[in-house]
C-alpha cells in the first residue's frame, strides 16, 4: 500500500519547498486533540491549552472534525489555486486570503471532507461538491448525523451559506493566532524556513530524489517512471501534471507524513522536519510480511521455543511432532520476514528468534498507523 504521485513531465521549477503557517496551525490544533500522537509536545500542549479562553476552547472542541481523525484540506488550500499561484503565503493572514480565492464548491468539499467523502483519494477522480450534487449532499448529511446533532446543524448551515462558513473559519483561525499561534509561529517558523532552504538546495544541487529522501525515508522517487511513492497504510494515486508539487515542512506535525492528493489540486507533501524523524522502520510491505508470518499457529509455537534458546531444524521437528521439511518451510517464512536468524555451530545450523525486532513490531505498526 502506498500513495503514488505521478510527476512525469513536471518542470523542475514547479517543485517548491515552503513552510505554511496555516498548515502548521492545523497541526497544532491536531496536537491539542490527539496529544497521544505527539508525546514530545505533551508539555507544550498542556501549558498552551490551559491558557486558552474557555469560549475559544469550546469552539475548538466543536470544530475538531477538521483536524482530528481527518486533517482537512482547507489547511493547505493554496493547492487548489492555479499553478502559478499555488504556494503557501508567508503569513497566516496571507494564507487565509488565498483560501478566500478557492471556489465555493472546492472550499465546502474540503471543509466538510470528514463527512463529505473522507476516502476521496482512493477514487482518483473528482468527487462532486455537496453544493451541486444532491446525492453527495444527502450522504454528507447522513455521515454528519452519525457524529451528532451539532455537526448536522453546522453542515446544514455551511451548505446553506458558504460565505458564513468562510467567515467562521477565518475568525476561528485569527482568534487562534491571537491566543497562542503568533508566539508559536515565531518559535517554530525560523526552523521550518531553514529546513525548507536546505531541502530546496538539495533539490537544486542533487535532484528531487535527494530532496525527498531528506524529507522522509518513507518517500522514494523513480526518475525513470516519474513517480513518487509514499509508503503509507493507504492506497491512492494522483498526478501533478503541470500543476506543480509543494513540500511543506512541519515541526508540530511529527510523526505524521501527510499527502494532499485531492483530485484536481496540486499534490502537497507535508513532512516532519528531519530532527524529529524517528529512525527509519520497516516498510509497509516488510511490516505486513512480519505480521503475516506470526499469524500462523505453528509458527507462533515455534517462536515460543526460539525465543528461549537456539534450535536446529531437527530439534524443532521433534518438539512439534512435524517433519523436518514442514519445519523448514515455516522457518523459511520466518527468515524471509527477518524474524529468525540462523548460524552454524559445528555440524548443526541453529535458529533463534530476533527478540528486539519482535518487540518493535507494535511500535512499528503504530508508527505506520500515525504516518
């Protein structure tokens, strides 16, 4: 599973690296809501949320559908503008001005993404807006109803008056800036700008592959096919065509590696700065191989023995009442997954379980879930 971005034929000057104040504010709000995803930010989240005005805290709680389980595309809405203009602004106010230029149909679909069609990227086609499509409108209200009456009321008001929704969103983001984000951006913005300059220099001197590798080890680039592959527990495809590609560094978003792949919009890679990246873990394919290898009951019992001592194939066969060829087949699966190591000791080849790797499986799985 992965997200594929086709950039074949894309001119180099259409690849940009630039911080986004609005996207970083969205990551801050996500950290407030899902603090368990961001243990490094625990002290900051606790201190910042404790100082929030109760009225603002209530408004943020009501709007959590924008940045909780689904990170709304309104935070990177610059990607919906024409190619020449599709890049972040230097200030939050500037980015909110860009958002005002996004057509109502796209703005509403992005704002209501979590209740409109959260799996939009899986289709590879433009999902109609609930403003213009009756079927999508009904589905949007149905999905909103599953999350409670307040969201239904909000959704109905957005659909009835997109202008009100624009003012509501701008007002909420502006209030956040005054309450905490101006200080936060002053602290994290310079580091993001420095990382963007470094990544842009890698792009200029060593090419896109080096720039993407710096952004995240989970991103690879095949120059021959013109495809970027983002290793994630999801499947989606998009194309940059001549629209462009923007890389946006984030300090508050780690460990998340976000990919905007809304059909018709410029793709955006929202990557955590390198200083906060965890050590590279297994790919989705490698993780799947390991978990599938452990799912078989015979192999689970074999692992129990191999975790305690080294065994030969014959020893495992006798312990499990199976033939040596059957044990060999199971060992092959475990070794292919990297879970078992083998070494010769005298006349015998002995096998052992890699306990450290097995112990990391839960962490690696959570890492992929959060990526």
